C-alpha cells in the first residue's frame, strides 16, 4: 500500500469511528432503543479508532475485537496507549451486546459510560494524529 493509500485508509477508518460514535450518541437519547445497541456502537467506535492508528503506522493486526490487545500494539509515544489502561469492559460489548446470553442487559449507566469511553478514545487518537503530523 502506498503512503497516500494508507493515509486514505486511515481516514476512512476514522470516518467510520466518528459515525459509530455519532449513532451511539443519537440513540442514547431514544428511550425506544435498547442500551445494548449504544454499547456496541461505542465499542465499534473505539475499535475502529485504535485500528486507524495501526493502519497509519502500518502495523499488522488480526481482525479481533479485543481493545486492550489492539491498544497494546500501538507503540510508546501515543497517548491513547497510556490514557486508557483497561478497556476490558468496553471490549465485552463487541459480542455481549449482539447476542443473547447469560449476561445482564445493558443499562443506561453502561451505555453512558461506554459512550464517554469511546469518545475519549477517539479524541485521544485524533490528538495523537495531530501530534504526529496527520491533519484532517
């Protein structure tokens, strides 16, 4: 992949991350939509934001949903790596929000926490990109 292509791909992943966050924020205000959808979209935002960094840095990664594993692939010098030391709770929504199981339904509190965490991750990634010379 050429440099121009990987920058375009990075921006495409960031666009999807932003769209997922926006959708989560919109449906958070709709009492007719289950909170699990908000949690899943927040997890997706964070996952795509982290993967955008890996794409930018041309670091190969497996198609996984484990946010801690993805974050750990990001090298030192990126604040998103140190600002979010535990993403296990947000990671759980990658599967638990999509399928019935033995876990509790997502609550409004869960949804609000997931959105705050995803927004923080996306903001940190965008700040890191700016610090590393990627302008939008």
